[in-house]
């Protein structure tokens, strides 16, 4: 059987710092680039397209984390995913700078009605010629709820509401039939009203009456993307997602996740095993020699402030980690935040106990993803192992310093993947869905 080829995505945020805390102070970060201006995004997009990535993937949160010491001081002070600008605003900049690169955009369902969500996503799908994915999230962080002045709901309730959210989105996406537009100048008929269906939704959480305002977009709807990882989150993903982003610290955990997802797809949702792309997070530090790569890695680690790291784990997981001693062992508890990422620090040492300090510092390097440090061949050895033994279909590459880390990956690692026949040599299709879902 032919060996699977990898899919690649670049994982970033529309902010000064993405998923490696303190990178803004790294000597190689954003030299002569202003992340709040279009040229930076155009360059990043063109770099990823040069590397034949499926997409740039933009994570998002709606407000600065505020649970470390009961405040957002440390978040602001150490640029812990802060400031972060609105993610959909940069999407057209990225897609006009490129012709094939897709964009995965994270947009929360918590405070936006499905009607405007569908309108925005379908407009972006039109503008990009069918290159949009939506990372569906429901706002796990207390700070987001505080900012919007709404009492935070429990995980189960958030997923129930999201189910109905999706039901209404599907109705709106299907509102315009593919051949609804006639555009007959002679008769003056632009669209056939019989083929533009009115949505009539009366649910527990939402009401909506009316037709979608946007005609059917090139992909019909964005590629649906999910990263929920609690039990409930995995079911949601298995029901709706076309691609999944998950973080597991080692190949054994990847394999478990792969098998669990396939089991859910087949046994609960009547979908084929392996029909959803599993994209696992990794962070790479590459150099022509191992010693250079190790030196680079050391410089990256030096940028991380412990307090910023503690603020980040408090933000992502929920508990205020200032209340624990740095040498306390992290307990495997149910947390209100991102359960799946919490697992990645619980197992960060292969099952051995992990202290609060270790957890914070490991997490702050790259959100608990495996860190692959070495030559291009070392890195590709690992990626192949994650595909062959872990069931990965591709990788979400967490940024360190930008845009340099992506330039280095494209120049050094992509050719090695191609040499081994584990990566595409060109884009085969026009839409993100077709490129991403191909084997
Ligand atoms: C790898 C990964 C990346 C995520 N990225 C985001 C994000 O950018 N924004 C967000 O609001 N939630 C993000 N999440 C959170 C989830 O999608 C989900 O809403 C949250 O984990 C709560 O669901 P769960 O308890 O089922 O995991 C991410 C989760 C994972 C595992």
C-alpha cells in the first residue's frame, strides 16, 4: 500500500505572540515585520503556499485570560496570547496574496447568532474561491464570558447549544440551491425564489426566520473543523467535523485518539473510519546540524517567563495556578477549560508525575505538542512515525519565532518530506476541501 502523504498547516494567531509564550522577545522574531499590518500576513501566506501547506490556521480567543491571581495583569504583562486582533479580518489579505492556500479561522459560537456566522463564513468562502475552514469553538475561558457580560455555562450545556447551532447553520447553508441564480437579463429574473428556501427554525436556543443573505458559496459551506477533546467534544467532532486538530504528547496517545475517533465514527455516527482528517500538533526546531538545532531550542526556552507560563495554563485550564506551589504535582482532575490539552501536560513525561512548574514551562513552549528538535531528517523520521504508528494524517505546526520558523520549515523540512514521497509536489485542486481531504 502506498504510504500516506502528510498534510501541513501553519498554526498562528492574529496577535503579537501565538502558542509559544515569550516569542515576541526572541532575537529572530518579526524582524522588520509589523504583525498588525497586511504585509506580514501576505508574506506568511506566500511562505506557506510556497511550502504547499493546506492552510494557515488561525486560533482565537475573545478576551485576555483573567484567572491567574484573579486578574489579567500577567496576561497583558507577558503577552500571553495578548493582544489578539479579530481573526476573520486577515482572511481576505491571506487569500488575495495566494491562489491555493486555505485559511482555517476560529470563530466562537458563544456570542454570535448562527445567521451572522453563516453570512460571514460564506462571504469569506466566496472571496477566497472556496478556501475557508471554520474551527468551531464555544468559548471555554471565563474571561470571554466576563467580557461579554454573560454567565459562563457548563461544558455539557455549551455542547447542547452547539448542536442546535450547527443544525441552524446547515439549514442556512442549504438555503440557496446550487442553481437558484438564473440571471436572465431578458425576463429580468435574477434568482428563482422556489430555489431559495426560507429557514424557519424554532429551537431551544435559537429562532430564525428568513432566507440566507448569501448565495451558495464555492464549497457550499466551509470545511468544518473541530478541536474538542473531552468525551462530549469528541462526539461533537465525530458527528460534524471533516478535520480534527488534536494535541498529544507522544505517539501512543495519538494512536489511542485515532482509534477512539474511528470507533465513534463507525459505532455512533455511521461514518467511515478514517473519513475525518486527523491533524496532530507538533512544534519543530530545525537546523542543518543537531547541535545548531539544540542551541536554537535553548534560545527559545530562554524566552519563556515562568509567570507568563502560569498565567497561560490558568487561562487554558481554568484553575488559578498561583494558588499552587511550583513543586506541587499536577493532579488528573476534570477542569473547566480545555480538557484535551490538559491531558497533554498530564502525560508530558510519559505518565511520570509532572510538577506545576514543569507543566507550565512545557506547555508554554508549544501548548504541549511534541517538540521535534534536529536536522530535517530527524524531524521527518518523527513525522513519519506519527503518521505510520500514530495515525496522523498531517500536522499543525506551532509557531516559535515568525515568520522565520515557517521559512525554515519550508526550506529545510518540506524538501526532505518530498524526497521520501511523503508530501505533495503541487496542489491538485482548487478548493481547500478537495486538497485537505485527499489522501
Ligand atoms: C488543539 C486545540 C486547539 C484549540 N484551539 C482553540 C482556539 O483557538 N480557540 C478556542 O476558543 N478554543 C480552542 N480549543 C478549545 C476547543 O475547541 C474546545 O472548545 C474546548 O476544548 C472545550 O471543549 P472540550 O472540553 O471538549 O475540549 C482548542 C482545543 C484544542 C484541543
